[in-house]
């Protein structure tokens, strides 16, 4: 692994949980409810959580033999753009997380690769990568303003939903089609 000693998480970040108050011992549990500003780049190119928007964390930390299990929900506002008609989308996403942070020196710590399991560092659990993975997994790569969005008119680029049902760019004038019919007749005879 390239990073043998990763930097400890920033204890002042609201997305870093301190487990110092949590006694070691199976069954010990603490609930954590807090809001935290969203970090930058939380999402996909077409939809994501705006930087600084409020993430609502409703979590619990549980002591298990190998470490601390953090689980619960994170709710965040979403802003995006419809992949078909480019209109702005506002939505909310709620993701469930459940992640073991292994104690340094635990069997899990010593037997799992560094990219397989997360670890407590200085008794801190960094939730940012966990929340990022959960939210990105939940987001559609092609978000739609509505499931049946008709998209844009291929000719003029206007959203079809805002155009009349008979919107068309064909210059079909009945007089011209009558003439065309006459021409066909003359050509036949
Ligand atoms: Zn749309
Ligand atoms: Zn058009």
C-alpha cells in the first residue's frame, strides 16, 4: 500500500466522530445526532449535494469486540440537472450507513488489508468517505426531473413539456401537397 501511515482524521471536523466517550465492551452504545456542512464534490456530475448544505446525521456508535460499529442515516439536499431536458432538479436523499471501524491491534485490523476495513485512528472515526460512498451509490447517473420527462425538441431545443402537443417544425402546407399530387398525376400520363 502506498500510504502506510494515513494521516489521522481532523478531530474538529463534524464528520469525524470521537469514540473516546464510548466505553469498550460489547453492548455499549451512544447516539449521535448532528448536522454538518457537506464537503465539496459530494455527488456525481449531474446531481449531488451542494457544498456547505446541511447533512443531517442520525447515527449510533456501538462497541463491538473488534471496534466501533457506526450505523444510521444521513439525509442531504440534492441539486441537479435533468439529463433529458436540463431543468433544475431539487430533491433530498437519505442513505443508510453501517460501517465497522476496527480498533488498532484488533484481529480485524491485523488480518484485513488497509482498503478492506476502516480503522479508528486516535479513537476517531472519519465518516466522510463512508457518507461519500453511500450517497454516490444512491444517486442516478442520469437524473430525471420526472420519470416520463419527454426531453427537448430535437429541432429547436425547447423542453417538450412546455410546448403545445402539436409542436412541429414540418412546413407541410396543404396547397403544396395538392400540387405534388397533381404533378404525380401529370407525370404518370
Ligand atoms: Zn426533464
Ligand atoms: Zn421544436
